[in-house]
């Protein structure tokens, strides 16, 4: 700065920067007051439209009455800290209202799941806004727990030994050799000869109930921990028997392949 000592110039620069920072802070605070829904901890759907903000203000109330949007009414049913939201239509006065589940809302976080297309259009949510669904949650939980069982089968075998039941499969030498020859003829690589758990809800296991789903929405890790323990108790014997069976098939496969090379 021409004609001004360096120390004085540094002081002037520091004061200017301080004033600029304060102005910036005030602008941010003013913007937050002007836009109360800009809070990053709130779900993204709240900021989508004026209707979505009205919907959020309604959800925050202690006692919920039906929320009307023209020919539509959103009716709430509270259960275990969640709100099941049913969308009713009143297009024809002579008919009973058509009521269908439109979404599930966590009353602690206001996160929505299982949002229907009708509610998405009504609240003007963009098409690329993604919500959790019961089907998707079930598939994720199945995948994670099966991966855990595979790891347990290889690295935490004491979990299976603790079951206190016979885990040695009743299988003949001929059966093992026959499976090995079958895989050899198909050209299956040796490293692919192993048992991979693939347990599913509604098939071997029980159904993916709403109670389990709501627990998963609140605590995904705890839900996976609990299901892992349940499936070890229920399927642990079968899982470890299959592991031993496939180990025998792989050994026979390797032995037969080495003999063929000679």
C-alpha cells in the first residue's frame, strides 16, 4: 500500500477482512431465518414445494387430523413412533373414498418411506427424489445378513459349533465324487466351488413383517445383528453342513484334476 507502513497496512487489511466475515455471517443467519427449512438435518423432501412444507408443518403437530388437499385427504394412523399415511380420494360423492397407504413417516426424524406415486405428485416431489421402501429394505437386509453368514462360516466357526447339534453332513463318498465330476465337466473353476448362503424372507425364513421393517428403519445395524443371530440359530446346522459338503467336493475336484494332468 503506497505511503503506508507495512504494519499499518496489515492492520487495515485485517480489520477489512474481519468486517467482511461478520457481514457474511449476518447474511447466512438472515438467510436461515428467512428459510427455516434450509436446516441440513431435515429431510430433503420438506424443501420441495409449498405443499410439502405444509405437509411437514402438519406432521409436527401432536394430534393429527386429516389433512385436505382439494379432492384428496391424508389420514394418519400412529404406531410405534411411526405415522402410517393413507391417501383418500373423493372424486365421486356417491362412492366410498378410495383409501390406500401412501407413505410411512418416522415421527422422530420425519423421514418418509414407501411413498406412493399419488402422494409424490400431490406434494410435488421430483422424480429423482428417492425414498426407502419395504421391498428395497428387505433385499438390502437379506444381502447384508447373507454376507455376514458367509464371513461367519469361514472366520467365526465357533458360532456354529456352539449350536450343540451334529453339523457333520450325512453324505456318501460316491455323492461327493459325482458332484465333483459334474463340476469338472461343466468347466467350473475350483475357486467357485464353495457354499454361499442365500437365505430369503418368505422362502426358508419367515416373512419380512412390518414390525421388523420399522425396527430396521430406526436401527439398520441392530436389525442386521438380530437377524444374523436368528438365522444362525435357525439355519446354522444346514449352513455348516453345506460348507463341509462343498469342501469335500472341492478336494475331490482338485484330486481328480491332478490325476487327469498326469
